[in-house]
């Protein structure tokens, strides 16, 4: 049991370091296509963290929807706006705005970190049970049935809206 | 494992996303930063879901909400990229600092 916990902790910290590095590259790198590929690293690291939390269905959905669909959509968007050819100038705001953004980011991290540490100090998970897909579906189709319907309608509306927005006439 | 490990990872990623939204001026890059922020929220939901699931085996709310957030993110990015494409078609540029039509 202890060996498993140690292994989980090592996996967590390695994947977390990769994710933070990838996220920083996404917001700083000067090539749009490279940024989209760094985003893949962040998203797949997130799927690995879900597996560590024993949330198998969310992990699989993360890979399918984010890496399979959304990143491809981003790559199409980059290519259609002709911004993916080599190094692109003008991706970032001027330096004063970037410094302000950095200060806001670090300040927000300080506030969030204080609140989290104040709230959950060193509370442990306890034994993480596997959260099976059957339980997820039971929950969606009983407790959360009406939100599920609303999400379905919302996806339809988004589909129609996207088509209407990019029609040429 | 501590609950705070995952919460702090989410907080760090969220702040990186906030920095990206504020520091970038390319429309597609801003949408990518928003995706990082949505993912950071999702890991909080799944972590709390695992925490409550350990106490009450029938409680799956965390995962269900994470799935809803993933669906919303898919809708958001499709409409957002459609808007970005339309802006590009009209102005030949997706620099959001040029979009000052409603500036007073």
C-alpha cells in the first residue's frame, strides 16, 4: 500500500511538472502551431491525472474530446487564418501589458494558494475507490437528467450557431 | 496523496491561463489559454469528486460536472473559432487589439 502511494506521488509530480512547463510554453512561445502541440502535452497530462484519481471515464473523454477534436479544431483555425507559417510577430501585447498580466497572474496565484492552504491544509484522500463508468452513467441518467438534456440542446445550438456564423452569404 | 496537490496544480494552471488571456493578442491563442483555464477547473472537480466518492460510494457529482464542463468547452471553442474566422474574413487579421469598434 505504501509503495503504491509513493509511486502515485512520484507520477503526480513528474506529470504536474510536465504540465506546468507545457502550459508556460503555450502562453509564451512565438509559433502558433508549436503552441497547439504544447497544448496537447497539457491536455494529455490532465488525462493522466484523472487516471491517478481513478476517474477512468473522464480520462477517456478528455483524450477523445480535447486531443481528438478540440486540438484539431485549433490547428484548422490556425491554418485558415494563415498564422502558422514560421515565426509570427505580433502575437503578444506590448511589454507593459505583459508585465501587468504577469503581476495579475502571480497575485491571483497567491490569493488562491492562501485560500486553498487555509481550507484543506494536509487533508488526505483516503482510499481512492475506482469510480466505474456504470456509476457515472447511473448518476447522469437519474440525478442529472435535466442538465443532460440542456447540454444536448446547447450543443445543437452551438453547432447551428457555428454554421450560421461562417456561412458566406 | 493530499487533496491540495491537485488543487494547487489546478490553481497554477489557471493562473497561467489568465496570464495567457491577458498577454496574448492573437484570437486563437486567447482561446487556447481559455482551454487551459477550463482544464484547471476540471481537475478541481474530479479531485473533489474522488474525495467525496471515498466517503459516499454513490456520489459521482464531481465527474458528472467535469463531463458537463468538457461539453461546454467543446461548444465554446467551436463558436469561438467561428467568430475568429469571421473576424479574419472581414478584417484580414485576428489581432484583438484592433477590435475597438465599441470603444467610447
